[in-house]
C-alpha cells in the first residue's frame, strides 16, 4: 500500500516498526452492583487489573470508585516495534474461547471496549488492521477505541 504526499512522491504507509509503540486493553466496566470479581468468575480468567466500586481511586485520594473495571492487557506495558494487530491477536487468543460468556456479561449490564494505543513519529508508520482481524474483534462485544498520537510534523511538512 502506498501513501502519496502532496508533491506526488509515494512511499509505504507501513513505515518502520522501530518507530511505532502499541498496546491494547480489553475493558469491561460495571456499576456498583456489577463487580470485576464476578467477571473473573464468569470467564474463568484473571484480569491484568481489577478495580471495584468502593475502592479508593488512589493512595493519595480518599475518593472512591463508583464503578468496577476488569482490564486485560495485551502486554505488560507499551511496546516498541509491535503492530497493533499483534496486540489485538494476543487478546483475541484469550477472549475468543469465552465469546458467549462475554456477551452474557454485556447483556447483564457491563460495558465493553477495546482500548488501543498507537504512537509513532510523524509519517513513519500507519497502523493497519486486516479484514480478518476486524471480523474477529467484531465477533466479541465492545467498540474499538483508538488513541493515536505522534510527534507532530516531520521535517518535510
């Protein structure tokens, strides 16, 4: 796939993986009566992080959460040189076997989404999701949220 600039020059939209950073998280949120612990029991999976309604927001605050969150991340942190599709494939490998229980949780009132982070230097990389990956994501609950950022304009811009 070629990306063409205003001056007519074209190049690859994929760029170099050395300039891309990604991670993805599948998230389920519930109100005070819908707990993260119930999600773990229903799915038979341990989340990367679980937050319950009533928990303190942070050690520095006495404020408490008004909802629960069950989070499963594709990697321990933001990774350099990994395509977004790979991050999603990691989550899909874990979540596809529990597709029906996930839909049951959404029908019970949980909200789901796929939070994806992609960063690269300006014009260095275009994230690409092939149709098969999109089909697999669409078979599970949750909207796809993309947090895409870069470092602004490149020297030619």
